[in-house]
């Protein structure tokens, strides 16, 4: 066996050390990531799944369960609309217009009267009132008749009317309820004078062709309401009756002497069960 010379040994040793030095000088490759599921490090918890959105119809259901909003212009605290029996009392003033008989103006006989009217009937549904009216007017004299009354102790004019009427209530479920109406009936207007125990009465009677009415009821509660009204009537006297003590005379007016006359009534109306 042939021995390795020192030079060769040294050269071999140096070559071996040089290769090791070169290998150690080279950087080590980065570690490979562990395969899935093999890592020993603690893993972060997976994020929670987002909550499922609420069904769309649930919001709609919540909206529908809320009370409906009041209609525009309506009063939530208004009493319920009325049906059935109804009674109203009207009070105000009555102003005469037109002619009584021939060319004699109403203002030559009748002065301003205090007027009182009762409306009684029933509501047929919420909108229609059908009933009757009964009215009384009391006042003074005017014009030529007032001058003639100077020789008497007292003079008074009186108007009595009765008839049927129909009313239409525009907003029966509201606190403020406007209404319009029409009536037709019978009228008697006259004057009374007295002196030294002697009484004289003159009364003209005829048909009222129309009462054109309107007003507003402020419905305070389910029992009572109040408000202004206007009533314009159109009539014609057809006969006159004069009575002095126990003596009575009735005369019928000729057609050419029959004239149209009017009464304008303004005042306040109180209504029960509006």
C-alpha cells in the first residue's frame, strides 16, 4: 500500500476545507411552508359569518301595523257623524224687501224683526236632513204705517211661517260642517194696533215659494253645535184679513196686485245632535 505524501495530504485537506468553507458561506434556502393542516402554530379563529338580512316584508309589516294617518283637513277629535233625530234653534234678525201688495213696499209697513225658527226632523244618512221649520218674527213698524200708528197706543208687526225643508251637510264628520238648504211653506205677516181697549189686526197670507238657507255648524261635541246662518225667503201674499174687536173682513188680492216680497234672516243657529 502506497502512503499519501504530505503534500498530497495537505493538498487534499486544504481542498476539503475549502469546499466546506464555500458550502458554509452560501446562504441557506428559506424554510418551506408546512403543508396544510401540519402547522403546530395556533391558528386564528375564522371570522363569524355575517347575519342574514331580515326579510324585506318584515319592514312592510311593521309599517302596516301603525295606525293610518289622518286625512288632510280632517279633525281627529271631531265627534262621529250623526244620523237620526235632530233639532235646531235659530235666532237673529229679519229684514223685509220687495213689495207687499200693489206698489206698496214692505219697508212702508214692516220694520226690522227679531226672528226665531225651529228646525225639527232627522238625518237620513250623514249628509241629508229632512224635516220641518216653524218660525216667528216680531218687530216694529216702518214708513207710512208707522206714521198711522202714532194715533194708537202701540203697534207691532208679526210674521209667522211654517213649512218643509231639506238640508245638505257638506262635511258631516268634521268639527266645522258647512250646510245648505231649501224650504217651501206658508207665511202670514201682519200688524196689530191697540188704543183705549180697542184692538185692530191686519194680516196678509200667502205661499213662500222658497227658503234658500245656508250656514256653518261648529260641532262642539256629539250633543251640541253652534254657528252662523243666513236665510233668504221669496213669497207672495194672496189675501188679507182685517179684524177689529169681533168684526172680521177677508179680501183676496187680484192677480195683478200680487207682488213678490223677500225676507232676509241673519243670525246664529244652535243644533242638537249635529
